[in-house]
């Protein structure tokens, strides 16, 4: 029997028990409300920072805003904003109709959404660690706005990610996502050096071999971040696995589901997931 290609899209039912849109703790409507509130806060944070920075030359003005699109920390926060916006839409459609919008998307987009989920439960923790351990100089911010913006983007980001790790019924991320996470980091590294070539500044001082006194030190920082992202992925995988084991196996909290949509006999004959039910005992998703 030939080994299964891990990069091949599956042909079975997608997310049979709607793990992306359900929770062991919250009702579908409550999960939607939480995700929508997080999305609202994240978008307000981003646009308030843009407006406030552009209107204050002491903070660098709009030039600083333009440069922020070259920073991984800020790009990760943009990813959180879009994730919670999209996740709240899927949660809303599931809570309202019993069928999430995600189910109607082509399989490649469903697989990308799964990778999107993996990225937002991995990168925010990496950003928080690198910012407060490597970039933060130990002196608290003298301006309240700067303190609030940094805590929101480099502290609350991990709290939002932790919500997605603990509260929904999601499965542990796929191991095949690791090379994609590494690829994204590699692409960002290319962006960082393109920024230096085009605009003349390093987005992070540890990428400047003159500042850290050696190209080997730069390579060590890069490899450390890469290895750190893999370790964070593994830790998140273990936490999600433990959460699923604890809530479903030990506490028998199978999840809170929305009402099922009406299906006809033809769909039942095809064993559509809405005809066979939505308990946590339904086989796990296949990509």
C-alpha cells in the first residue's frame, strides 16, 4: 500500500462535527459573540494606532505607519484581526443556520483556513516572546499611548491566541503545517532585507550584522526564531490535544451545537454530515 501524500487534499467530509465553529464551553452564539468582540477590539486598535500616529509627528507620522507593514509583529496582529473577523462570520452562519459558510468553500480554501488557524495559535506566542525578551529594553513606556499599543499588539495578541487554543473544539494542528510556518518565516525574512535594500533601515536590530557584530550572530538569531516557532507549535499541539482529551474523554463535554438544517432523503443517502449528526464521536476532519 502506497504511503499517503500529506500534501494532497482529502476527499472525505470536511470537519464532520464542526469543530472550528463549536465549543465545549460556549454555545455557538456565545462563541460568535466572543470572536466578534475580539475582532472588533483588534480592528479598533489597529485603526486608532494608524490615526493617532499619523496625527502626531512626535511618533513619526504616517511614514511610521507605512514602515509598520514591514514588521512581523504588526503583520501578525493584522493576521489576528482578519482571522477573528472571518472566524466570527463562520461562527455566525453556523449558529444561525446550523451550517457554517466554511462548509461551502472549495477544499483548498478550507485547507488554507486550517493553516490560518495554525498560524494564529503559533505566531502570536512567538511575537510576544521575541518582543518582550529580545526587543524590549526593560524601561516602561513613558507615553500612555505607546504603552497601550504595545500591550495590545504584543501582549493581548497571545491572550487572543490562547482563547482559540482553549475554548473551541478544534483538533490539534496538522504536522504538515510546520513546513508552511517555516516558509512564511522565510518569506518574511526576505521582506525584511528587501525593506533594508529599498528603504535603508533594518526592521529589527538583530538582523543588522554590524549591530550584533557578526553574520554568525544574525544567523543564530534567525535559527533561534525558527526553532522557537517549531517548539511553540509542538507545545500548542500538546495543549490542544490535552484540552480535547480532558473535555471530551474525561469530562464528557461533547460540545454545544446549533440546530441542524433540514436535509432531504437524497442527502441522507449520501451520508452528508448534516444527516448523520454532529456529535464529537463523528470522525475527525480529513483535509
